[in-house]
């Protein structure tokens, strides 16, 4: 942003509802009790949902993810003690509701998502998107690249999502980063997967992935080398490039996030994932998404609560540098 930090603070007039005066479980279920976008003059960051899961290959249900994450976010509070900042005081954040897209046509939905993302960011806002399945990352990256050029993607996931097709369909939740790389939306020198694990179709999947511009930090590497080494590898890879962050909640072990479509054993803990996200504050985040929350498979809001905290740390990573 071009404005000074003092100017940023001066512009902010609308924060979250005061939960000491209005019960958290009452009122509109906006993310973290934030104002709706029509209640503010402008937004530095717009939180938007995309209730779409037509691109899934296994369990459906992520179309209900945005509502579940919002409901689970009611307990979030304005001050982030680990990062020693109040993200909602440092920038204007508002909930922009959901992008209503065609549930019967992936092509139509992708076009509609890109168009609405362009509208929401026309005034300079960045997006934090609540999915929905991972298909939505492609139109979001198309929109982001129009403003920032090719971006470094840091992709938290159990799966590579750089496969070519499923049932001959080129755009699904398993293909967005291959299409994005082929379309020139990615800075191939700076992209990174974190948390990858589980069986693949073939050894060539990894060679293909490398050709498309991705380095990999597997979840087993986090366990063996430790967080400090993994964080340094992330910092070295991203550098000073504009960064788009995409978090598939299945990067977490099913013990921490059972409510997802394609769970894999051996994932990150929620504590490890949050630590990675806090490390992103020293980089230039230009957009982010949290996807693949499928509440029908959740238990006691474990996945929803994890996803809401992931989104909160992503918002904090967007706070302007002091």
C-alpha cells in the first residue's frame, strides 16, 4: 500500500462487533464478527466466500465450507498476541458475502469467480477467500495476476494439485496449479508446496510438478528437519516476490481437520500450520484462500475452528509492515 501506517490507522472506522456487548452467537454470521462490505466506505481486505464444489473428485460438501468457517470464526478476537498486532485496527477488513456461481458448470463458475474477484479488487482491496473446493484457486490467480503479474504461490496441501485432467476435464480441484503455471500466472522460480504427503499415481508426478515451477516441503520433512529449517526454506524460496497463499485444509492431519474431502494420514498439526502462516508476514501477500472445508465430515467444529484460525493468521500476514 502507498499510504503510511498512520494514514492506514486514520482511515479505519469500522471494526468487529464488540462481543462484550453483543453475544458472539447473535447477529449476522460475518467472518470474525466483521462489518459487511456495504457498511464500510472501502476495504483493504475483503473476506469472500465461494460455495462451490463441483470440481471435487471424491467427497462433496465443500460448498458449505464458507458458512461453516464463518460460524466457527465467532470466537476470534481482534488482537493477535503472537504477532503483536491488531489486524482489524491496522487495515479495514470487511465481509463481502458469497460469490454465487453456477453449480452445474465448472466453466461458467470459473468465469463468474474471476469476474467478481476483479470487481472486488478494482479499488485496491486484496481478497481472502473461503472455499469451496480447490478449483477456485485458478480464477482467483487469473484475477490476481492481472494486478501483480506472475506470483509466487505457497500452497499448503496434502496433494500436489498439478495433475493434468480428471475424466478428461482440464479444470478440477486437482489441476488448478498446472493450468495456472501453463497460463503464465505463476513465477516458476518461487512457487512452493508445503505439507505434501501420501501416495502418488507415479514417480513422474514429482518430475512434472518440478517442471511446472514448484519446490516441495513434505510433511515428513517438517517432522525430520524441524520447523526452523522448514521456515527458512520457505523464506528462501519466496524471497521478495508477490505471494499468493493457498491453504487446502487437508494439509492438516485428519486428527486436526477431519471435515475435508480427501483426507491423508501424517499431516501437519494445526500449531505447525499456524507457525508457517505467521512466517508469511515478512513477505508480500497479495491474496489468499482457505479451501476444502467439508462440514458434513467435521466433528465438534474441529475443522471449522482450525480453518477460521488459519484465515485469521492469513489476514494478519496482510497487515502493512511497520
